[in-house]
C-alpha cells in the first residue's frame, strides 16, 4: 500500500510541475505576444505619424515567421486622428492574408501597394473605386477576382510574379488603365475585348505562356510599349503594322519570321528580337526609318543579314537592307522583262501590230504598235496564267536597264507590213505604201528580244575595239605603203621590180620588191648604177606601147603592194588581239582567290619547263655549290694555322704560321686565303697538308692545334738568337 501511495503522490507532483511549466510558458508567450503586438503597433503608429502630413502610410518587411499579420486599426481612423484623408498605403513583405477592413474604411485611397504578401482577394476589392494605382505583385495569386472590373479609375496595375493563368473577363472594363505589368505568370492569352482599352499605353507580359502576338494589339491605338520576352511566341500577327507601337520586346521566343507588313510601323524606335529562330528580316526592313535600337543576337539561323553585318550595328543593317531591297527590285523587274520576252517570242504573224528581229544599234528588238496590244491580245492568247499585274509590267519595262541600256524604246517611224491606222473618229485611214514590203509607218515601241548581260556587253565592246584596232592598223599600213612608193628608193625599186619581171616574163612575188629596196638602201652607189640600167632599158624599149605596159604594170604593182601591206598588218593585229583575248578570258572575271591559285599553277608550270631545259645547268650549280662549301672549310682550316703569340722584343702580338714559320703583324683574315682564283689556291694548300682528306677535317684540325704552340715558340726562339748575334 505504501508503494502505491508513493506512486500516486509522485504522479500528482509531476502533473503539478507540468501544469506549472505550461502556465509559465503560456505566460511567457503571452508576454512575448504582447511585446510583439506593442512593437507592431509602434511600427504602425510611427508609419501613421510619418505620413500624417502627406496622407501616405508605408509599412515594409514586418514578417516574423509564417504567422499571418493583421492590419492595424490605426489606419481605419487615420482621417479622424490626423485630420487628413489616407491617399497612399504601402504594405509590403508583411505576410498579410486579406484586405480586412481596408475597402470599408479607406474609401479615400488612391494608391494601394500590397506586394510580397499572401493575399487572398475577394469581391470587396471592387469597392475601392478611387484607386488609380494597385500593386498586387508577388502574392502567389492564382485567380484575380471579377470585382477588379469595378475599379473604373485604375491607371496602373501590377500583378507580376503570381500564378495567374488568365485574366477575368471583367478586366476589359478597366477603361482608364494605361500601364499593365503582368510578368512572371502563366498567361496564355489576353481576355476577349482587350482592344477596347484605348488608353492602355504599356503592356509588360514577359515570362508567360503566350504563343502569338494577338491581332488585338493592332486595334489598341494608344499602345506604345509591348514587352513579351521569354514566352512561347511563334508568330506575329500581320495586323500589328496598324498599331502605333514605339517599343516591341520579343526576346527569347520562337519567332521564325516577321510578316512583310511589319516594316510599315513607321513610329517604331526600339525592337528586341534576340534569341529567336529568325532566318531573315523582311526585304524592306529599312522602311523602319525611326528605328534607333535593334537587338538580333542569338538567332543562330539568321542568314539575312549576315552575322558580321549584325555585329556592326543598326546603321550597317539598314544600309545592307537598302542595298538588298534595290537588288531585289532589279531581280523582280528582270523576271517580269523575261516573262514579257517569253510571251513575245511565241507571237506569230501580226503584220499590222507586231514585227520581230528589228535591228537597232546591233541589237534585235520586238516591235509593237502599243503596250495595249501586249496586254489585250498577246498575253491572253499565249500566256493565260501571266502572274504579274499590268502596272508592275509597265513599271518594269520603263525602269529596267541592262548592260545595253533601257529595255524599251519609243520610236515615231516604226515600219509595219500592213496598215491599221485610224483617224480621230476611229475610221480606217490607210497609209500610202512607201515600199514594196512596208505599207505603214507610224509610232511604235521596241522591246529588246533578250537581256544583255554585262559580260556580253564587255565582249561586244571588246569586239568593237578589236575591229577598230584592225582598221587603224590597216589604214596605217596603207599610209606607210604609199609613203614608201612616193620615196626615191621605193619608186626606183618598184621600177626595177617591174622591169625585171618584164625581162624574165613571169610573175614575181611582191617580197622581191622589198629585197630590191633593201639592196638599194644599203648601197647608194648601186642606186646610181640602177639608174643607168633603167636608162639603158628605156633606150632599148623605145616603143610607146612597151612603155605604157610598164607604166600599167607599175600601177598594178602599187595596188598589190598596198594590199599586201594592209593584209599583213591586219593578220598581225588579229593574232595580237587573239593572244590578248586568250589572256583576258583566262584571268578577267575571276575572284582574287582563283587568280592567286591560277597564277601559282602558272608559275609552277613555268618553273617545271625551265627545269626540264636547264636541268644540266641546275645540277652543275648544285655541284659547284657543294664544292665551294668544302673549299671554304679548307680555307678556314688554313686560317686556323695562324697562331697569336706575344713578341717580347717588339712587345706586341704577332701571328705565326705553324707550318711555314712566316709571321705577320696584322690579324689574318679569310681574304688572305680566299683571293682571286681562290679555288686553286685552297686546293693547292690542301694538297700540301699531307694529302689531307676532307672527311677527316676535324681530326686533322685537332692535330694541328696541338703542334701550333711548339712551332711558334721555336720560331720565336730562333729569331731571338739571330737578333742577339747581330747585336
């Protein structure tokens, strides 16, 4: 029994102690709570006092754990306590879970910021109709209550960093809204009717799930800034060109191309398209004349403009776009002209309206009476699916120019085989035939039958230039021939030539005349003899008939000589031009790289040919070079035999030859060994060095260096003894 009583007493004691401990803990918690409430109340009190003059209350970072905080009733009585209405309320980072009584007691609020809390909104939000600024960012909101549509005065709304997947349908009732910030949500589309929000100027919807830039954006005439970076946008609506946007931010999306109408956004100043899938910019991108800032980095598929152009900045991109646009217009005009030429090439006989192969300036043309004939008769008949409009065709024909100039020419005296002229009333008015084949002459147009490329024009100019050079050479040869015939030597040589031909009674080649001229020019005395010879000939042939025959033959030979000289000079010029043409065709028109490699191949082939002809000479030079190297080694060895020694009598250094004993005062150099005819001298010294072999140069040199010191000492000793005896 005693043990049971002890146990009961112990349990009672433990229970009492636990109760006392719990009570003390509750008391401490209550005291702590009272302390925290007092601190919170002090914070609110200080905030209200600080904003008593401006009507602004700011409370931030009042979080302690995960416990939800309540809004102090002090703000509800702000107007009565401070005799000033509350206009701005900022409660951020305070873990507020609801609006509590703010909508009821704070009707005068104009700006409300409840960022970084844990709000759960209800329909009471719509009672705050005076709000112009509302910040609900970073509250993990998943639903935005429909009552938000009642905030008719709201101008700025920040709902970024939440979990919203859509905006309520009543959102479009915010007619006064000018700035919307909805970044970092899960929005997939804009609410229906958003285009009616005409006062909306800035929309920030980056880091959402949007897939398209809606056409509703184009209807929002007041919109200036649209930022939708880091979405899933794949395309941009073509109607966006109707908007007045000045800034578009579409970085980090999946856009592969921009609509052609995009370039009509004349007010666009800033465009971000970096880190997309763009392959090319619109062909008329330079029409964005007000564009000042452009981002295109990170488009790995971008071809137009090239990456090196993008790296140089927007000015270079615009310059590139202008050049590309001009080239594209030329190509389009070229395609239209080719299509027209294709149609006209199929036209048969239309003798009163069409003629083919009309020549003008060396080119062939199609001749028509008017362009109306082309559009009303030929195109419907021969090309029913012609893809171009009449205005585009007329513009291309009037403006396109190839290497030969304009493609279309208007003439006033075009000739046609049949007449179809009418007077002012439309009555046929037949022309009077002026030719057997041509019955009518009236105004018409010429369209060149083929486009002249620059290379074709170059060949044409080259051919004309060659013809001009040939004609100049022929004219020059003709003048020289006549000048020769008028000279004394030329006239006498021609007379001798004709006379000899008459004597021999056979036709002699014209080259014989030049042999006679050369003979007369080299020997003046012979010219006098020839004169006597001619007098004798004429004395023998006193008959007038024979003299006339000689005169006629001389005239004929003059003509033959001129023709010979002209033909000869013509062939020389043709051969020269053919060689030049071959060089030009080989080198002109190639890139620098092609020119370099062709030149390299040419030089290599030339060297190879030279080596084949000069192979023996190359081998001889190689052998000579090897011999010179070996002989130079011998010369250096010969030079090493001179040893530097101190002369104690003259008190100076001298150089003594280890073999011959000769000594000199100046330091020996290679010129002492290698002089004129040095090859024979070195070879001779090599034979004197105990039949020295070239292969053992190093061994011999080492041996000579060992003997050099002793030889020099002996020579100096003998010289010293001879000097002592002489004294």
